[in-house]
């Protein structure tokens, strides 16, 4: 039986994380889906991944806890050591898990600040550290940023700062992990409305876009496919925003 390269996707059970996981499965990767609370959605996503004929696994973890990150990669080691898992190596890490607290800079609780920085920035750093040590034959790390990293979203201060810092981290890691491991980021624009945005706010945002529509999850995930195929790109942020950065 053929052996599959392994990809890890944090927050891979739903929304954009699911789209990245499905893209990887379509490209022939076995996928380890990380989730925090979305057990039902994870089971559904795992079934979808297996329909591509690739192995699929899941793990529950709170990535704001360093020991949970270590447990995730301990599972990676365990899977790679099992002959019946048919895995050849850890090849891709997609850091997609994130939170988006809403508030203003004057009154944002410290807990919301820490939640965003811990999951959106610290966790990708810890996961990248662990992944790079295992990508001895080369690999790709992709951090999922946001077009908001280049904006000043006053209603989402901790989220905006965390994504701006994530893009800086991407460049630092790309230089640090080269030449064996490439590190890039994907910055989507408007794709799926969050629970923090009302339908009226969402429609208003859409109408400001030059392309006048939200992206599909497939359009954003195709940037991952591009980064997999083009091995001469590192330290870059691929923006998929329908022109949002122009307004």
C-alpha cells in the first residue's frame, strides 16, 4: 500500500480549516485534524477526508496550553511510527485555529487580549517549532492570517494585532527554518461571516469590495495548493481578499 505524506491542520473541523483539510486530502495528503470543541463537526470532516481515499485522524487540544501542543505532536510521532498507518513523513502544517474577540481598545478585557494572542500567535509559534523539528526532509508551514492584519480594525484590537504579528512571525520563521522548511501565510478577506458581525454589517462590507462578493472557501484554499506546488516561495503572505486591501 502507498505511503502518504502527513499534514496537520489546526482548527481543521470547520470553516476555513475544513477547506484547507479537504484541499490537502484532494492533493493526496493524510490529514490530522485538530479541534477544540467541535466534536460533531470533526467526525463529519474526518468522514469527508476519508472519502478521498487518504488516512484521516483527529485530536482534541487546547492550543493555548503548551502541553497540549506537545501532545498533538506526540500523536504525530506515534502515527508516523505505526507501519499500518501508511504515513511517510510530516510534510505540511496549517495553523488555522483562531479566535476573534470583539471590543474596543479602551475597555477590552485582558482575558480577551490574552485569548487572541495566545491562540492566534503563540500557538502557531509553538506548533511551528514542533513541526520544524520533524520536517527533516523538508516541509511547508502555512499560517492563516487575515487582510485585517494590514488594517486598523478598532472593534477587534486583539485580533488585528495578533494577525499583524503572525505575518511578522511568518517572515522570521521563514528565515530561521530555511532552507529545509518553507513558511508562508495566507490572508483571506471576507469569506464566512463570524458571529461577531451582523448580517447588515456583513452586507455593507461586501458592497465595499471591488469584486462585490465574498470569497468561496475553495478560492481561499486554492492558495494553499499554490504554495504546495511552488517550492520557491517562502516568507510571503498570499492575499486572497477580492480587493479588500484596496479600500
